[in-house]
C-alpha cells in the first residue's frame, strides 16, 4: 500500500519537480539490485548446506548398502530379499562433476559477476594513480613544500603586515 502511495506522489510531483522521478527510479533500481544480491547469497548458503547434507547422506546410504550386501551375501544379498524393488539407482549429483556441483559453481560465478558489476571496488582516480605511481613521491614532496610556503605567506600577510602598519 505504501509503495502505491509513493508512486502516486512521484507521479504528482514529477511535473513540478522533474528530478524526483530519476532519483526515485535510481533508488528503486538500487533496492532491486541489493535484494538480488541478498537472494543469491541466501540461495547459495541454503543450497550449499543441502548439498553437504545430501552428499553425506548418499555416502552413508552407499556404505550401508555395501555392508548389507556383505552381511547377506550367503543368502544372495539384499536384492534376493527385496526382489524387483531392490535395484534403485541413486544419482551422484554432488560428485565433483555432478549436476548439483556444476549448478552451485555457476551460482557462485553469478554471485561474483553481480558483485563485480556493482562497481563498488572501481575508483574514479585509479587510472591517474597507476600512471603517476613513480611520480607520486615527488609530487607529494612538491605539494607539501608549496603548502608550507602558502601557509607562511598567509601568516605573514595576515599577522605581520598589520603589525608593521
């Protein structure tokens, strides 16, 4: 309800104050982008936990099946006891090249791509710093000297000259 009210207020004020709509749109885009990042993070955490549990459960199931086959080997194994229902294939999707693992890797790459596209780590002046890296120390020294000279001139102009007059 409050979102509809907010949209109407933007629609009403837009002809009067035209810069409200682009600012509001930017705010909404940022909100959607932030929620997309949260959704990817939550999905990654949940599916990682489920994958770990599924891998351990599958491993335990395989070990139990092997143990039962060894224990019941003299009677023909587990399949003799259960008949046609015995042969159940359990796909190993959590293996290193399984579909679950590949999907999780794609999700992690997607998260890194979304994070990289945020532009938060990109600084405006990086190009200048990289090109002036060797000159940085020299420019800093020159800037400090110029700053000290300007402070001394300002002190002389503001304090000493009025005393002499």
